[in-house]
C-alpha cells in the first residue's frame, strides 16, 4: 500500500521503518499536515497521522480528492480527526486500540492496520470509521446474522 506519514519525529520514523519492514511504500514528511502540505499525499492510498495533527473536514475533503482512502493515527485518541466528515467522504479511520503501548508496539499496530486494509479486511478493534462492518463481522463470526 502507498502511504504518507506527516509530522513524524526521528524516533517515530526509526520505529515505523522497523515495524514496516519494507512491506508498504511509505513516504515520510517532517511537516505537519495542513492545506499547504496536502499535495504531498497525491497518489497515496493511506495517510498516517502523528502527534495528533488536526484533520478537519477541509483536509479530509482534500485528501479524498487526492485519492486517500484510509487514515491511520499513531495514537489511541482520535478526537483530532473529524469522524463524521471522514465517514461522509468514505475514508476509513483506524487508531491504536490500546493505551499503554510503547513506540514500537504502536508502529506495529499502524502497520497491521495498513496490512488489513491492503488485504481488504476490517481493522477490528482499531476501527474508528463509524461504520457497522466490524459489528457485522463479529456477529457473523459468532453465528449471528
């Protein structure tokens, strides 16, 4: 999967490269994601968000126009992402579904989220996209319809 990571510090960059192990084509940008830096995401499928950069409706619409389908935040919190705007744009969102992970553990989760999306799968507990797919998946696996 072609992804772009904005606002990543040197230590996070090191751990992301380790966790990725050359699976995904990730472009790393030191700048924060803003309307002025949005164009770097052209041609990518996924955005990786660091340091809780605010992702508002304008940025989401810009990302959609550039072809972004997925946003993976490297944090447990996702209040910095406008979830209703992402849902309206058809962009799927994933977080780190545990609070006390170390940097490497968090980066492994980010890569796992990309792996699942690349394989056409739901990201499970990491899903923040306000869709019913994960709920439906759990019900199907438990024999409910």
